[in-house]
C-alpha cells in the first residue's frame, strides 16, 4: 500500500515450444517483512510470561551495492531497531577486522558480540558467555563461531583473530557457567550441522543448541517440543534439541524455555523447550517505516540492467545439446551453480596462462533462469577475491586440495583422482603455474603457498582478454576478470556466435593438452675429491674417470632436456656436459688430468599419458657421446683417438611414480667412430627419489635424497681389445638441500666401476668422487611459466 517501500524484482521468461514459463524473483526475505514477523513473535509474549532475548547469528559476505562499512552500519542499525541485543559474528563481521568491528560497536553499543572460541587481537570485543537473569532463573548463553570461516577471510582480517576448537571451548565455558549456578545453558552457533552432532555428543551440560547458516532455500514450518519432567533429578547430559534455521533471512525461529518449581521452596528448573520456525514469504506485509529508514541510510540505487551477458540456457542447449547434462546430472534448463563456478575457474586459468586454477566456491547463488544481463550476473559474482598467479610445487598443490574435506574449492586443469594436470601426471617436486586468489594465498590456507615462486599480484588485461602480469598494473578482482571476458565476448560476437562462444567456455576442461617443457636437470658447480683404484692397464680406454689421478678438483656438469609431450607419446631432446680437470705430479712431473670430460646428445621416443594398470611400456633412444679433448695413455703419454660413440637403445620402461622416477631395461648397440668397435649389450637405469623431513601438512620437503644406477654390459666378441669396456656401472647417492627457489646444496657420493674385455683389463677398477656443489633443478614450461 506504500509505493515508497516497494522493491523491484526481475521476472524471467522462458519460451518452450508454444508455451511460456514465468519465474518470479527468488525470495531473500528482506528486512521489511522479517521485521513484521519478528515483531509479531515478540508481541505474542506477554510481559508477565517472561523475558524476550533476540539474537543474530551472523552474516555472510554478499554484494549489496555498498561498502562493507556502510553495509555493517545499515544492518546493525536495523537489528537495533528490531530489538536485537546479541550477535554471534560470522564471515561478514570478522572480515571487517578489529578496527571495523570496534567502529561498529561504538556506533551501535546496544549490540554485544558473543564468541567464545574467537579472540580479537588487542581487543575485548567478544564476550565468551552471557548470563541472562529473570527472577531466580539464570540462562547461560555461549556463542560459537564456525572456524571454517578462516578459509574465507582476507589475510589482513585473519591476523586480527585467533580461533580455538569449538568443542574444547564449549566444554570449558559449560563448566564455568555451571560453577556460576546457571539454571540452563543455550549454545548460539553458526557451526556446520555435522559439528553440532559432535558438540552434542562430546559436551555434557548443554540444554539447547540454536544453529544458523544452514543453507536451505525453502525452510519448513516446524514445531518441536521436548518436555523434561525429570530434569531436576537428572544430571544434565546431551542437549534436549538442536534447532536449525535457514540462511538468507527467509525464516524466523523462536525458542521457548519453560521453567517450573516443584514447590514454593525449591528453585526453578527447565521443564520444557519448544522451537518454532516461520517463513518469511511474499505475502508477509513489510514494515514500511523501517524499509524507508534503511533505504535512506543506504542510498541504494537499483543497478541498470546492463548488457546481455549470458544467453538463455535453453538457447545454449538448442545449439549444444550435450550441455543439458553436467557431471552426469540434468541442468533443468538453467546454468547450475557448479557449472558457473567451473566457468569462473576456467576463465582465470586460461586468461592467466596457468596450468591449474584454484578458487573458492560461491556462497550465495540465486539460480535465475532465462537471459542473464549484467546486473543479474553481478548478483552472483559478489566475491571481491583478487587474482594471484604463482608457481607451486605439485606436492604442495596436491596437499592443498586434499585438505579441502568440505568441498569449498573449485579447480580447473587438475584431476586429483587421476593424479593429472592437463592430462600429465602430477610430479611432487615440479612447479606448476597456478591461478588462485588472495584469500587462499594469504588467508588460512597460506601455509600451503609458503614455498611458491614467481608470485604476481598486479596485472593489466590486453585486447585479447589475456591477463598480463605488470608491476605497474593494479590488483584485479576475480569478478572483474570474469566480467571483462563476458563483455569482450559480447562486444565481438552477437547472436549465435555469442552463444557458441559462451558454450565453449562452459565445456569441461580438455582431458589432455600438449606441452613443451625445458628441464634444467641439475647443472652443477662442484668441488670434488677424486679416488681411483685398479686402473692399471686401462690407458687405451677413452674414459676420463678411468685415467684420472687421486686429487681434489673443481668442475661443472649439467644436463638440459627439451620435451615435446603429445597425448600418447613424448620426444625428449637431451644435451649433457661435464668438465673437470686436475693438476697432479706423477714421477716428479706436473701432469694435467681430466676427471670429467663429456658431451652427450640423445633423443628418446617414449609413450606418455596416464595408462591405468600398464606396468611396462616400450621406448627407443639414440645417443651420441663425445668429449672436449681426447684422453692420454698415462703409460705412453700418447693421445687416444677422440671418443665419437653412437648408441642405439631400445627396451621397456616402468611409468614413473612419486618415488621410483625411472626404471628401464634395454638392449644396446654401440659403435665408436673414433676407432670402430661395434658392440652389443644390455642396459639398465634406475632413479629413486625420497623427500626428507616432510611436514605435517603434507607439503613438499625442503630436502631430498636421490639414488641413481646406470649399468651397461657389452657381450664378448672376437674383435675385443684393450680399448673396450665390457662393464660400466655408475651408482650415485645424492642429498639435495634447498637454499633458495630452485637452487640447492648438493652432497654427492658418485661411484663408477668398470671392467675390460681382455686379460690386461680384466681387473675390476673403480673411481669414487665425493662432490660438494651448488645445483639448479627446474622444469620450465614456456607456454605457462615466466622464466624469471
């Protein structure tokens, strides 16, 4: 009856063949009708019947078209007008931080914050409990805050508060209240339903748990009553009832506690508890005076409808019928929440040139139907989370996602169940480019990001919609990135072209993406102690480690591999080098010996991808092995021919795992073109990896142990001479201790055993090196990762 108090809603229309379906706006309660219902409930209690306490159990963050500080002032002004006296803080209140809450408390001193398991830094903002007295009845109230709210707080707010276990705190506060002689205890909670079951089972002495934040869009009309005639003679145990309400202000709950005396001389005791819920509907007349007051305070103006951002889902399905089901479930003619969340995660991953994205789920999602314009989409994207790009180790990423037992995170590019990222196996010690948000990066999940590298938090968006890290740019909200992409599509494409472009974004992630990577496989600068034994008679063998002398030496080595990974196969192009030289005195003469002198090129063709149940896969490799300078025969002083060895290798490999990184068995053919000596043999290679000191959270360890074996055996032949080795066996133990980023301290024990094919070289020889050096290891993926 009062147009000044009217609010505007959108009516959605969908055409199905010759019929039209209409959907009214989703009812979000609203302060006006809720005030009417609440006042009716309060007025139903006569002054002689008892005392009325009105309690708020916290708010969620949402987009309401105003700043958080202004919204807090408006909300709590309305709560004061409605007679609220206590509030249990939740996500919205805690996100204000200590300073914001103190300012709010000074502005609205009539409302008291009740939170037993949260302590505010340098502040006495929160009461742990409250005793309400009415005659000789004393009701103890305990406020419990959902600790999972930490996952949604920005770092600045998170540092203001300390959270404790709700169960432990409840047990402590119950004991304190019982010692103070309270008649009954009520817990006011915004915990999850499962937490209430634990609380009821493990904490004795609570009479009623009043719960909120139970996400239910259509609350039932309920009335629950529990009579306890034996209460004065029974020891308080489990709660009489756990009363749940609905979120979003679409219901009002009332708890009645009845007290009686067995005789005029005895104290009052709790005899019954009754809980009633009533729905706020469109038929509930609003409190128009309150609505006008709030509207004037908020100065809320309705957003213009804006451009058409997302076509009607029925139009999308008509051109792309497979979208009618998502993750095996029907979409019911509208974009479901999970599809929308996956779309957001996919946009930030693709536009950020990342391999994986991890974002938070949407807490509020009014499922509108029909064509979606800018103001409707903006109502979904209330989040102010800002985009962060990082390089993150696979083990840390895996630990982060495994910690999400509540399903609060949405990902793109990774399938944790298959252990894959874009179709490639996850390797714990490899870095992946991850797009995430500041609330995850800096908030309660910050420990999982402690070892990230190449962090980017300021950006610009180029003309193609790509997110470009720029130190002179600005922080970018996730919602703004998604809006930017939707606006770009709308500006460039209309009609069916826009429908096809949106449908492409709604498609699930591809199961496999081709990858080009460059591996820096431990380039090393080292100090080595060289010890050789049993090398008499091996002077004609062109192997530097055999002709070396016992001495300390400084050298370098390294290997670089460029890999092209396709869906079913991969090609590795490798280049390795090692060089170290020593000056020693032999028979009073200064001599130079090379303890390492090697150049090696190789090409490997191998199967790839995730092949469940496959244990042996074929591979083929070609190698060319040479040296910078030829070796010298120490007995004659003559130079041996330069090594020009070519090998063809083919065999079977076991797909790599978290610890067994390589296992190969192969046949080998070798010919040294420096002096022809065709040989046939077998080869085996193995590499084992073990993290050292893994943290309690499952993050990748700062140290690692590697054990490598390389065995080659060539069969005897009629053309064997003193230049040929029949056995080569290299065993390496390596401890890597991280220093900074990918730079590590390497402590290496390297053992090389050899045996020739003729009597002069039949003794088993050895070369042992103890190396201390600096090493660098990184798998760089140019398409996704910056080099610096």
